[in-house]
C-alpha cells in the first residue's frame, strides 16, 4: 500500500530528512507538535509493529535510540516522548510503521493521558492479564 512515507522514501514528496541508511529513514514531522518532532520509519512498508519482524524492529529502535539522543542534544528539551501508534484505534493515521520522537517543553500543549486504574483492578485480573501475554509469547 502506497503511503506518504513511501512517497518520501521514493523522493516523490519532499521532506526534511535528518537520517537515512539502507533500512531506516528519519525526517521532521510536518506537523511539528513541538520543535524537533521527528519521525523514524523503516523503508520497508510494514503496516505497524505487529506486522514488523523482530529483526527489523530491533534495527528501527537502534536508530530511534540514536536519534533521540541527537534530538536531545540539538534542542535541549525538558524531556522527550517516544511513541508509536499502532492501528487506527490507537491513533495511527499513516499505515507504515513509524516512531515519533517528540521533544517536550513546559508549555508545549502536548497531552498524552493515561488513566490510572490501579484501584479498580483486583490482583487476580493482573495475574490473568500477565498470563495472557506470557501465553501469547
């Protein structure tokens, strides 16, 4: 499936590329949620993390780690959020696996909320959930 990222990789769409090798490309996100917001994606068009082979995911995250350090050095943010939305239900809008590196600043207006359910979850539920993941491995 052709995506805007495939078009960037093919140089059919312009982008501000900050890193590229045989497997991975990274470029500034066009929306720039914050100054330095960077996207890192595999050149192969895997849809999401569930579609991505382990060795390719390892290569992707090796580059993400390197670029996170570079973004930190370049922009000196107060923190950095590294996130990947997988499937539409998680907010994925470009169906080509990618990781966001988002420098964070005190007044950046970026919100990522996670509701704390610790007081609503009984110990047996944790046990069952952990077992379900272990079984799936």
